[in-house]
């Protein structure tokens, strides 16, 4: 049994179901209560759960994320939204020095069951401070788990898993996916496990390793390539930490070629991390260099003609695949 | 009544100037909104309609050598400062002729050369540090300029408010913070997330003087800002002015603002600054035709700005990697 | 005089308890300092000598069900809260028997089980958010506990002070902030970087009540903290208490503190809290021998703590990757 | 002509000389004036330059770094110190969203000639919030230049170049290098150009790409390896952005083998970025997989027995070299 809903609706359902089953969970962020979120993720929540569990914050990100850490240490399950992932700069300490570290530094005395949702991604003409894809930065801090779903079903399933996870989980939600309508299972307890990649498309010539919105672009590229007789596998990581290394290994062992596609600034990207791991461990499997298809090493520009050059489109992926395969 | 008497201190010319600036701001915003609705613009825009009097009054108190920072809701500041609506509109369109060559858009207009405009900013609160830093530069260099940080009510809940005002107070920086309090940060009514009726009053925690004024009265704002600028310029340190204003639209253009009670807009319209000042001017003997003339001049000016923006070229795609670094740009961007 | 009268409200037993706690804190610190000087410890330590009365007084007002956060200068809080000096000392030594199994060290002692100690913290100001969050948890869960955030004067200049106090005030959280004002952040005298004589007075910006007390008088601190705790526990929201104290050593153990004028230490010694309280107790009829007994008991206890720490094993190197994640630790750490 | 001074003294000299030649320069940070810095980098500066140019700040990192950005936009040359790089979390916005971006977002209207000095690195038993090596995170943000010297001469030469550079430059200074005494040229105008790597040791079997304190460990490893007949080249990058790609290319074209050594958390490290770039562009040059020798994917532990496992020692480097060379 399945139904068709938007990605934002799917996230909403995931949050709603977990709010109902877990009375330690609460939601906190800017415009989450009275407005029900700028992307309508939490409309109606305030009425159902009241102001103690659905909290409109002032614009004080470092403050309220710090509070979420403290509440999590006390056994609550805070689900915090940062309006855009770009704003992680104003609350980096509670995330990177507190949520990520306090379990370890206390010798394992506490868990920090905190979920931080961060809308991300470019393409909305929001310019340089509202368009970044900062998953690479977050993945660099041990102590955090990181997921980045591309579909309605994964978004719901992963957010539910994140909310049940005892560790801090950062959820990257691409803003341009929110309005996408997709099939999703009816099952109330539909979970997507953290740490499990998804072979979106099987193929034998090359593996495209990707996540979030670029999965869709990679699928488009795969169709185009198929028309030219090139058969690529699209591996949607879904979770970035812990990475599903077995899935990457299995796929590359089959295809012997890989590219990594993400919207990140290329320099210092998580795409680079994956490439380095492949170099370290699967070197002998490779027939050709691993390429990355990422954003440029620039600030995200506002003007559409400029911004469109700053994240990978299906044609960029097609070109990279052909380059790697020498076709 | 009191206000009326006070206004008599000011010449008709000055009040007409306020009126003209206010009308020009509103007309610019209405044009921008129309372009947005028609899909001519990319991204979001945040409009200053309802805040014109505060902006006109404040900027009349700012000297040419002074500097300022702005926010996501920054078009009005550009107009009030005497910026070029053509280049501002072109920036909203993402055109090469825009203030930032199309790289910044509505939320990032800056004009460091002519306007001493250190930039609108997409990060709520970021202008607090930048304005304080500009004031620090003035203090170190010993120039005679004051920096004005313009921002909204809700940005006062960022930690930078506290950090930067404390430093500015301790170091007696020539800094004025101008808060346009429209009572909302997106959907969140400010009094649901703060514990005091006013925001400028927080300045007392750092022994900084402050004023809270009616932001629909350009004269009241002008007077408070003049006091503030004089204070800052004379080496006495920072000053905070809060102007109570209305934000007619929702947060961004197109936001229906259903989170807001109906009375908010009723009050807003009952206090419409342009209407109020128009009436006052007519009481003072200005002909309605003269006011209409101002309005139609603004219409023509902003029609022109839209035309300019619309007809301007987009940046060349090759420009995408320009302007990242001043030195060694190519290598820094290459890998 | 006034103080003396006030003290008559309190039993000898209570004052002796303060005295004992203060002596134990100082003795712990002296032992830690000696171990540091001898090179038995790794890293830096920050001592609470001079702040004992404030800590003893404050923690006497805190109930078992209450929570607290601490800072880099946190040994005294552990002792005042009734923590185990053995495990605390072992943590300073980086031993497996330490509160954090040697993973945290002096700056990170925590004891979430017994002491409700949510952790010392190496980031100045971080405890402000964590303590407020713990108070939020109490409010949501409806339990009867108050959370106390302990921190130093200079941490009040971090933006989190403003952000978290504003939220705590608005949401009426059961939160008490306890500022130990020793006038210095490392070398920086607090009045060189703030504009007001007191720091707790900033609470007024959020309509939060506050008190400023003599931190060399445990009774004064106890009373202020009792008022604060009652206020917070009764649902009226946060309260800020500032205790003026002295930091005898420099910032860290071994810092010669040449940046400090000589009068600072002269005043400190003239106001030594342990001496003052000892005199008072003798005035009340306590024998010097009894006080000496308390001191030698503390010596023995802390000798024992050092011995325990010294003889405890280091963690096994294989433990280095343990405790990062609660679920799926191995995979998350592997790559 | 040369003299022998400590790295901290060399940095001090660099700052002092530039303060004397450039009256737009000022110094700002915690304990920089009256105390002259916790590592004695600025002793005496307050007396010479006065409180307008040597500024003791309150503990308000986001505030004062934001001010430095504003002052730089006005043509001043602020040199800011963050007491430890770990604290970049409390001032990430002025660095990543302002200093790095404002030039581009304004269409090139301004330069931000800001230098941010950040002591970094582990080994001092300072535990998880005072021991990180966060250069990878900083390199990920376009708009910043990044240097990480390993010697007294480079520290001085690079800091002087940084202070003369029109762009924001982040200087990573390893705390355990400060006390090292080394030869350094007497020349007042000794500059080390930004963007130029240094072949610390020539070799033909394998290239060790590294920076900061790990250069010294790599040199030690190279000695040990030489004794076993393995001849490695040690390439000290010195500058991370812009990276000296020509130097990397030339070295690998010669040795056909490489490892990258840094103190960073391995996952998401800049070491990974370099490995990915090598995979992309020098794949055909390689005889063996590129390994990274980095920190573990954990929080830096306090206890010496644990901490010593968390950054690469010479022996770890030796082992990695042998693994790659199959010896
Ligand atoms: C650090 C940060 N947090 C959140 C946002 C999202 N945001 C943009 S404007 C805004 C509301 C600002 O309110 P106010 O300061 O009152 O200005 P107004 O919009 O009313 O002019 C919010 C929450 C942001 N841009 N930056
Ligand atoms: C965010 C941050 N900035 C700076 C430091 C370095 N630092 C550690 S303690 C300290 C001084 C703190 O002063 P105060 O809050 O008065 O506490 P005290 O040391 O006097 O107990 C500083 C600057 C830090 N640990 N974290
Ligand atoms: Mg507002
Ligand atoms: Mg202090």
C-alpha cells in the first residue's frame, strides 16, 4: 500500500508520528509553532502538542541549539530546525563542540539524542548565504551522524530513524526537493535504517555515488547515458555518516569505475573524502580515475545565469561519465 | 498635537523631502513586488512598505561621510541614502548593471564607493559586528564619520547584539544602531520571544543611551537619530534608536502573513505614514497636486528603473569565478 | 557587623559545614597544584583557590534533585556538590578511574548519575546554553528541579549569555546563573572590557531579578542563592547571582599573573574567606583544634585522592575509540 | 646572515615588523595587549603601538571577528587571534559567511585584508575542545586563503605575506611548534610567498605531502626510512589554499607514490581533498594507492596514553610508507 505525497509532507508525517509515539520528543526552532514552519513542515503541531513541545524560538540559534543539547543530556529528544544550513555558522559550537563531543568527553556518561534538521542546497536564487551544501563540514566532526535523503520515502524513513537514534543526527533536506510528489509506503512504522545506501539504478559500466537532490539529476543522466548505450549504476548513499562502505565496494567491484556527484563546494567536499577512501581501499578495482562532479570553488552567486553553473546538472554528470569511460 | 507643534520647527522643504523619500521607497517596493509577482525576479524579496517614514527620517540625520549596514529588508535604506534605483532594481533582477553585478541580489546590495553602504546581509545580526567594526575603524583612523547599523527587532536576539554593543560601549565607538521594530521576525511576534516591551532598552545593560520613537513619524525619527548621531560623533560612544514601524506585507513578498492578527494591519493602515504626512503637509498649505506630482515622479522614476533592469544584460557566465579573491584569483578558484 | 548578626540565624553546624567544604576545596586544589608542579598531571589546570566560600555557599542552596553545569575552573564545584575527590583527582591524572575514564581531564569532569553534574566545559559560555536547556527539560517534564549554571565573569561577554537568558526569561525556566566574578578572564580585567560595575545587572535587560554579593562570605552567597533557587523553583523564571571573589593564582596553575596589580592579592589575602570564617567560628566558641581537625582531615582525604589517582591504571589504549557513539560506534568510527 | 629564534618569536617579529611598516594594521584578540598574548607573541606591543592598535577584547569572538571584518572593509588591516582554533565554532559566521563571501557577493567592491591567527593541534593534553586541527573545515570555504607553516622562517615569512595580502588569510600555528628554536634569515623583508610549497627533503621513492608539525614528524620518518634504504621526498605544502599543485605534480611525477600526513580527523580532512585531487589528475602517474595518515575519527582524548594514538607519529608514517611501497 502506498500513497503519493510531497517530500515536505513526508517529513511532516515522520515528525508527527514520532511526536505521537515519543513524549520525550519536542520541536524547537524559528517559526515552527504558530506558523508551522516556513516550508509548512509543522503546521498543526502546536494545536496538537501545545507550546511546551512545539517551541517558537527567537533568532538565537547558538542559544537554542545549546539548549537542545542540555535538554538531550537530560533525556529529552529535541528536534531542532535551522532555517537554512548556512546558519550553522551562528550555532557551530553547540553542534561541533558540544553535541558531537560530550558523550566521548564524559567517558560515555550520556547520549545526546538530538536531531538537527537543516534545509540545504542551491538553485533557489537565494545567493551566497542561503544556498550552501555544508554536509562535508558536518561529516568532519566525529560524534555526529549525517543523513541526506533524496526522496519522500527516504526522508520520512530516515527522519524517523534519526529521531529514534540515541546519537545526534543531522538531517540535510534539500529545499528544492520539498515540493516533489512521490510514492511512499502507508506503513506507520516505515523506517529507513541509518547507514544503508540504496542502489537506485543498477548498471555495469560505472558507479555514480551521490545523495540528496543530485540523485535525481544522476538518474536523469543515467537515462541519457542509457540511450547512448552506457549503463551506469546510481548509488544513493542516503546516509553520509556512517557511510555504507559495503555498498560502495560491491558496486565498484562490479563496475570498476566511479564518479561522485554532490552540490558541495568541491574543495574540501565530502565527495573528496569518498574519493580518498576509494583511492585507499579500492585502487586495484579501478579502471580509471575517480572524478568528482561538484560545485565550483566559489560563493554561490545570485544571478540565475551564474548560479546554474554552480551545481551539477544532468549534462555535467553525463559529460563526466563519458570522460571517465573515455567515450 | 505635540507632534504637530514640533513639526513647525522644520521647514516645508524638509518635510517635503521626507515625503518624497517615503513615496519613492514605497514606489520602488511596489514596482519590485510587481516584478516579483510577474516572475521577472529570481529568489525572494523583503519589502520595506510601512517602514518608509523611519527610513526617511533616519537617513536624513546621516551625513555623507557616514557609513551604514543594512539587512535582508534593505531596499528602503538604499533609496533613503540617495542610491540609484536603477542599479538597485537591476541587482534584484540579477543583472550585470546591478550594484553587485548580479552576484548578490536583493539581500546583498552594497555600494562601498558612493553610498558608504557596507552591505545588506543575509545573516540576521551580521551587520551588528560589521557596523561596530566600521565604527572601530573610524575611531582608529580618527575620521569624523559615524557608522549606522540598521536592523530589525528580531535580530536583537542574536548574541552579536550583546557582544558588539558591549565592546562599542567600552571603547566608545562612533556607532548608532537603528532598530526598525515591525514587531515580527518572519511569523514570530517579538513579544512572544522577549520579555520586555522595548528592545532598545537593552542598551542600558551596557550603560548606552537609547530612544524609542514612533517610526511612522519621520520627524520623531529624525530628531532621535540626530541626537544619537551627535552623541556618537562627539566621542561619547554608541547610541541605540528603536523606531516602531509596521511591515505591511508578510515576511517576504507573497507571504500571506496569516500568522498575524487582523488588528495589526488595521493599526498599520490607520497610521500610514505617507498618508499622515501628506495630510500634515496639506494642513501646512501644500497643494494636493504637489503631492500627486511627487507620486507620479516616483512612478516614472521606478518605471524607468524596471525598464533599465529588464533591458540590462545578465552577467556573462564566464564571470562566475571572478571577484572571489583580490590577489591570485584564478589559482585560488581553480582547485 | 551586619554580617555577624545575620550569621546568628545559622547554626554552628551549618557554618562548620561551609568551613569544611571550603577547606576541602582549597586542599584539593593545593594537592592538584602540587601534582601539576611535580609533572604528575598532563595538560593545564585552573584552580578555585580564593573562590571557596562562594562555591560552598552556593552549593549549600542546591537540592539533590537539582542539576548544574561548570567551567574550566570546576574542581571546587565538584567538591562542593559532594563529589568524590578520588575520582576527580584521577580524572586530572588521565586515569581510567576518573569521572570520565580519563577522556575529559580537569576541564571536563562530569557526573551525570550521582551529582547531576552536566559537565565542566572547555568552551567559555557553553554551559549557559546547556544549563538553560536542562532547565527547559525540567519545565517540559514538569519535575521539581532547578538547574544552576556556574560560570566566570568574563563568560558573560559571550553572546550565549544574552541569547539564553532572554529565552529563559521569556519561557520562565527554572534556571539560576551563578557568576563567580574574580574580575579576570585570563589577564583581562573585566572592567577593561565591560562598561558597568556589575555583571548580574545585565539581567535587568530581560526583566530577570539578580543579586550581587560578597563571595568571600558563604552565608551571603547561600542566602542569595536560596532566594534565587526558590524563585526559579516556584515557576517565576530565572535569577542571576553574582559573587565577588578572588582568584589567588593566575589563570592556570603556574601563571605568574604579572598582569595583575599587587593590590589585588593584598585585598584577596585580607579577605581570605577561610580565615574570616575560622575567626568567626572561634568567636562563636569553636575551638581552634576543631578547625585544625577539619584541615588535617582534608589533608588526609586529599592525600588519599592523590594516592588513588597515582596508583590507578591508565585507560587501555584500545579504549581510544570507545564511547564516541551510543549506537553503531564501530562503524561510525571506522571511516 | 641568520639567527636562531623560536617559532613564537619569529611570528612576533613578523607581526612587529608589519605593525611598524603598515599603520593600517591593528591587532585584536583575547589577552593580546596587557598580557602580550598567552604564548607571548605580542609582549611589548601595547607599549609601542598603544591601545588603539593593540586591542584586548572581551571573550566575544563572534563580536570581535565581525568587527574585524567591518574594519577591513573600511581599509584597515586587522590581525585577529583566536586563542585556539577550536573556538572557530563561536565565530564561524564572520569568518565563513562574511570575510570569505563579502567580496564576491558585492561584485568585487571590497577586499577584506584580514589575518586570522589560530593556534591549533594536539599533543598538549588539552582534551577535545582544545586540540583540533581544523584546517580542512576552513579550506572548504572559498574566499579564504590558508597557510600552515612548520618552521620559524616560514612562520615569519608567511605571516608577513599574509599581512600584506589583500584577501582574508587564516594562519594555522601549531602550538607545539612555538617553543622550537630554529635558524631564520636576518633580512627584515624576508617573505615566504603564499601558495608556494617547499621540498624539505628530496627523494625518489615516494612523496610525503604534509604541513605544520607533521612536517617534522615526516622528516624524522624520512631519516628512519633512509636507514632502511627507502628514499622519500617530503613536500611541505606551507600554503593549503591556494595549493601548490605544480609542486605536487612534479614530485609525484618523479616518485609515483604518495601519502598525505596531517593531524586532522581523517574523515572529511583536507588530506582527503588532496588525495581526491591526485586521484583525479595524477591517477596514471601512481604505482600504488595514496594513503592518508591522519587522526582517528574521534574526539581528541585527554589521557596521554589515548591522545598519543590520535595523531600521526614518525613510526605511523614509516609504516604507511612501507605499506604503500609494499616493503
Ligand atoms: C542567522 C539567521 N537566522 C535566521 C535567518 C532567517 N531569517 C531571515 S530574516 C528573519 C527575520 C528577521 O526579523 P527582523 O530582524 O525583525 O527583521 P524584519 O524581517 O522584520 O525586517 C529570519 C528569521 C537568517 N537569515 N539568518
Ligand atoms: C570560546 C572560548 N574563548 C576563549 C577561551 C579561552 N579561555 C579559557 S578560560 C578563559 C577566561 C575565562 O574567564 P572567566 O569566565 O572570568 O572565568 P575564570 O577563568 O575567571 O574562572 C578564556 C579566555 C575558551 N576556552 N573558550
Ligand atoms: Mg521585524
Ligand atoms: Mg574570571
